[in-house]
């Protein structure tokens, strides 16, 4: 017997006022994924790094929006966030994971913030010795 394919989306709705992406899947699940959660867990190399332990903690994203959402082939969407981030490609399976595991992901994010001694609203600071000095 073949394995079941991963759930496919049947509906995508951007809710700008509440800043959530509502995704309905063909298995009946409907998730409301906050833009902030999507942004801090973006699958891009800029956020995730190129391997385990290289993740960059994202802060100051509580009020981030999505200005554009492009479908990528038949497998993903690529949002453009209002902070300019646009390199994350969210495959359907990854969106499903964000929706299904959002409580655990929020807890992990909040723990990482606490461990770093920063809040969700802290502005991002360039790393010492690098970064752009103009802002």
C-alpha cells in the first residue's frame, strides 16, 4: 500500500487585519497561522542558516504583515513580508507543520527569546563587527 501523500491546500486566505494566513487542507484541517510565526520560522537561509545551530533569532516581528503572496508551482507559496523579507518558500507540508505545531513552535520561540534576554518586540541589532551602520 502506498503512503498517503501529504495534505494539499484547498483554500488560502490572507486576513490582513488579524495578520493571519488561513489555510484549508484537503484532509479537513483549517489552520490560522499568524504572520509573525511565519516570519520567525521562515524556511529561508537568512533565518534558518545553512545547517543545524545556524538559525538567526528573529525579533521585532509582532506587527509584520504580508504584502504579497505568490504561489510557487504546485507545491508552495512565497510571501513578501512588510519588513522586506521575501526569500522564504513555504511548501504545503511546512505550512501544515506550522499550523499543526504552532503551540509548540510559539513555546520554543519564546524560550529562545528568554535565553537570549530579548523580547518579541526588540528591534533586530546587527551582529558585532558586521551589519549595516546606516540603520
